[in-house]
């Protein structure tokens, strides 16, 4: 196992890593299922949300001084409207007993393929949930994942969805809660809107009643 060091970095301290994070995100998200045809300019703009939000964080994975992985997290109230909207418009009517202000959002995790299978993905979830617990005031944590058809032409024959991995972390899929976001796929000429389905977990440190579906 390669020795990898994890560090949770917040706010302005992230600025020195923006270039490395943008490069890594573009590289990793080109693969299925995201197929993201990214740009450094857009990534820098996206990452600035985390630089500007005092409660946001990135869990960075280092091999020596090189960033080889990163996992983002931020209070949902500070996220893009596209991600807040399902909870603001649907959650109460569906019986969820928490507000957007009590929801912590785990954005994305990216990891250089050479470092996978070492437990770093598990650590990313653990450290992001620990960050939410340290901040306090959050009862639930969530993330969302893009939906792709099983017969997608760019789906690798050996592709294994991460559903079982996420369930082992305690997350439950919420098929009635979906976000819609557009990006350009690597095999497309224009941006197209994608559907992303949320997964939800109650924070272990919370003393509120469990959510219902």
C-alpha cells in the first residue's frame, strides 16, 4: 500500500491547490458514468465556491506533496440552486423532517486510479461526515450521483456501480429526490441536462428523530 496522507483543508487555504484539483477532476470525471468534458476555467470557478464558503472543506489525499485525490463537502444552503431545489420544493411534502439548513452536502470524490482499492474512498466519507459533525447543526448528510442507462454506448463492459459501496457507508437512495444539471459529455457537441439522484444518511451524532420516506 502506498502511504497516502489525508488532510482537511478549508477556505483560503484551498487556493494553493485549485490548479491541481481542477486537473484531477477533469481527468477522473472523463470516465463513465460522468463522461465530463471539462475545462480548467470552469473548474476554477466551481472550486471558488469552496474557497469562499467558510464552512466548506476539501479532504485532500497526498502522496508526498502531490495531490492524488480530493473529496468535497459543503453545507447544502451554500450550494447551487439546482441541488437545493429538490429539498426546498419536495422534501417536506415527502415527509422528511429536516430543513435545507440542517443538510450537509458531500459533493464529489476524485482519486487517481493508481491509488484506488486502498480504503481512501471510505476515509473520504468518514472525514467529510466528521467535518459536518464538528461544525454542528447538521442532522443529515447527502450526495447525488448521475443516472445513466445500462445500455449507454460508453458504459465499460466491466463497469460496477458504486451502490453497494454507498449502502455500506449507511446511505439510502432517494429516487424521488433528483437534481438536474447540464454539462458537455466527451462524445457530444453540446451540453445536455443530466438527472442526478440523491442518497441520504442521518448523521450519527444527531439527536433528532429519524427521517421518513
